[in-house]
C-alpha cells in the first residue's frame, strides 16, 4: 500500500516556503556530520528537540511536522528502504532539501536541514530547482 499523494502534499507544503524563498548556499557539503542516527520517529524527534505533531501513522510510513530552534520541518520514518526511496524520488519533484538516513527523512529549508544534519548525520539531497520555470 502506497499513500503517496497525501504524503507528498504534506512534504510539498513544508518545502513550499523554501522553494519560494530561493535556494540556500548548500556549501557545507564537506562539513563533518556525526554517524547517521537510527530509531523511531519519536526517538529521532527527541534527538533534535522537537515534539512531533503526527500527521500520518500507517504501516508503511509515519510522518510528523516538527518545530525546533532551527525551524519547521517534516520528519518521516519508513518501514522499508524501497518505500523510503520511492517517497523521496517523488517528493523531490516539489523542490526543497532532504536529510536522508536509514529509513527516515527530514524535509525543510537549507538552514534547517543543515542544522539537523549536525545532530542526526545523514546525507543531504536537493529537490528540483523550479527557478528556471518562472513565467
């Protein structure tokens, strides 16, 4: 079972501000990150000091909106690696910045993702750039 459209809507809404505000520098790719965190949505949220507002609680995905001192972001955990990759590949069409760990992803603007990476580790992926498509 794939709950793709509702999940994309939440992720899209979370990154819309980042897309409209423009891309960040993204120049900290060489910055050292800690080992990639693992765990439940609640344990990952606790590590970055946010109280998750659960939006989706399904067998294949758990998704929440979080706010911490770095800003607002979407945090999602997945039951399978394949489900995670399919979700990311579809969500990246909406732009934004994605911090990716094993069976989890955090979606937010560049500054938030960079701050989260300092705690959670993971790899940063960048969604589609829609600036060239303006009328």
